[in-house]
C-alpha cells in the first residue's frame, strides 16, 4: 500500500499506528479503504463519521482515542487527493488523556519488587530507564534491530 510506505518515510511508528487504525475503522464501520474514498467523494463520509464518533462516545470511549481515527482518515483522504477533510467535526475531550491522568512513578518499594522479579537484562534496562531519565528509544530502535 503506497500510503503506508509513504507514511513510513516520516515515522515507522505513525505508519504502523495509522494502518492499524484504518483497519479498525473499516472493521467497526464495515467499510473498505476504497469505500471510504467513495463516501468521501459523495459527501457521505462526514455524516457517517459523526455517527461513529457519537456512538463510540456513548459507549464511553475517550475523545483522545477518537481523534486518532480522524487524523488517520484525513491522512488517507489527503494521500488520495480528496480535499474533503473531516474538519468541523467536534470530538468531546479530544485533548484529555484520562487513562494517564492519575499516572505516577513507582514508589521505592514497587521499584524494588519490579527489579527483584526481573531478569539480569531486565534489571539493567529498568535501572537505566528509572535512574537516568533517558527515553526507551535510546536503548534501541522501534523494530528492535539495534
């Protein structure tokens, strides 16, 4: 798929995420990537997407989760030279991240328990990440080839 290969030129992580998200959208809405393009050209997609957002919000899905569908569809449409974006569709809580809202670093006791249960390699990785502040990407690449 050319769209996916093009996205990989920018970021492998984004490309993989968008491809999974397009597939998930197609499965949830019983669409294909080609039918999305047809619906966008006819103007149906915007209405379908509004219903999709409303249905998932009624199911309790977070706005930040739904925004990814919007970004993915906009990318798919733009790559296929379809100007109709999903602009103007409001997603409640689009900038909120409730799943990590109450996140905190582990306590000394929790970190000790984690380290005691890890392998030697795991303890080294955990120690580097916990005590140096570096990002996981510093230890290796996304594909795990280095």
